């Protein structure tokens, strides 16, 4: 990045979801300087149990977190929490609701800010919760239970919903089920917080792949899916009217000569739409791919060490100048500078300590 390309300072906060324990008590927050990439020392923003994934309301005023639990409020199941974001970065709890299943591991707010979508890994179910006018969570609807199994005897003996999000048109929701090797497509009614099946209701992924997370290209017509078990990326053409997915490409996230154990985690598209990033746990790297602007297909660019162990998640700042990676098993968060021309990553030398960090969300800067 040339000196004249350095962006003006925008005050931002970065929130970190964690697994609570000896090193962590909940959600942490750091200040971030967008002009230098300087990440401040993390402080506890809210004490809560296992807030392993976070999602920001479109207004930027509320933050939502799963409570990855098997028992909440004396009943079997996990939790979802709503927080108000204070000016100083601290979080004030608004309320909590059951997640509609066990082990919730992912959530997303729909594009209009009307409901929260939740994937329950343990029970293999998805559910929508309505949002009230003040940002509090309403009671969850009836969960949609996935059924079946796939070929991996350790990981795929039953359903494991791992991700859910609304499509850019906010008419459909896509959900990854790692245990079934399927991506489910639901009709989404945000006003009623309702999910109903599409026809066809899902697309099958190669057996043993373990679909984990997906992300839409900015054009809304290409989807990138990362497969945890197979360490691959699928590229799909997406029809926003029908919700249909058509596979275009499968590409590995690993070097051809890598013989160790690896499971993939996160996938993100650069705000420019020109690059895709993926994380490898085991190889402990961030893989970079260039996007063909005509068809969305990927070409390998590079892999960079994650500067820690087990990069569970990473995120790009809204302008795409910086990438923050959270290394769960080395308890550190690191900052990379993004080359806007090539997509390549350059470690800034920064690493701050956060206990078992597994998610990050940028807030502010507008």
C-alpha cells in the first residue's frame, strides 16, 4: 500500500467471540485504527458463556451472540443473546432466548434487521428468532430439524447445522449441514421470522466434504462454500429467484504435498469482489485466491502462515485494507495488511492476546 493510498482514520471497535474458560470470560473488544492497522489491547465488553459467534445488526447498534451450550435456563439447549453497543465499546445485555437446539455455533441477522437466524450444531437444526423494535430477541419459532447422515464415521453420523445466512435479496436463507454434506435452501419471511423449504430443498455436496461456511460474492450470483473435512472450496452459480445452486468449481485450500491433518474453517470475499480468503486449521494458514470477474471461478494466489495455532475465524475491515485472524489454540489475534492489487497478505507484526478467540466483528467506521 503506497503512502498516498493510506486511508483516513476511522474510529472502530473490533469485538471478539470466545470460548469462555480460564483465559476468557466472554466477549472482548479492542479499538482499531484503520489508518495504521493498530489493534488496541482487548478489554472485556460483556461477561457471557461461550459466545462463539457474533453478528451485527444492520443499524450498528446491537450485537448478537450465540451461547454455545447444551443447557440453558435449566433446559436442554443453547442460547442467543442480544446486546446494546455503548459509545465506549462496552456491551449491555438486552435479553436472552433459547436457541431452539443444542450447541448453537452460528447466527446471522437478516438484511433488513427483522430476525436472527441460528444454526444449532449439536441438534442439527436451524431456527429464526424475531427482533423487537428495541433490538431485543423474541421467542424462537419452531426449529427445523435436519435428518440423516453421511460417510465419515467420526463426524457425520447425524446432522450438524453449522451455518445459516440470508441471501443478498433477503428472500432466501442458505444453511450448511456438515453432518449431511448438504446446503439447505429456505424461503425466508423476515417479518414473520419464518423459514420454509424450497423446492428442491437442498443441494448435495461431495460425500465426506463437511460443508461448514459459505459467503456470497457482492454480485449476489456467486457463492463460495468452504468444506471443513475435505479442505476444499466449492464455487456455485446462484439463482436469486429460485434459490438454485449450480456447481462451477472445486479447489483445494492446501498445498498438493501437504500430508498432515487439516480442517478448514472460515471463508470471506474481499469487499472489492476480487479475492477470496480461506483458513486452514492444522496447516495453520490463510489461503488467498483471485476471482475471475466473468464467472467467479478461483485461481490460487498464495498461502500465508496464520501466525498462531488453529485459525478458527478471520474477518476483513469494511474497506478491505486489513485482515484480522483469530487463532483459537494459541490464544492470539493477529493483523495482516491486504495488498489491494494482488490480494496478498502481509503480517504487520501485531499479535494481541485473547483467550480462545473464535470470531471477530468490526463495528463503526462510517
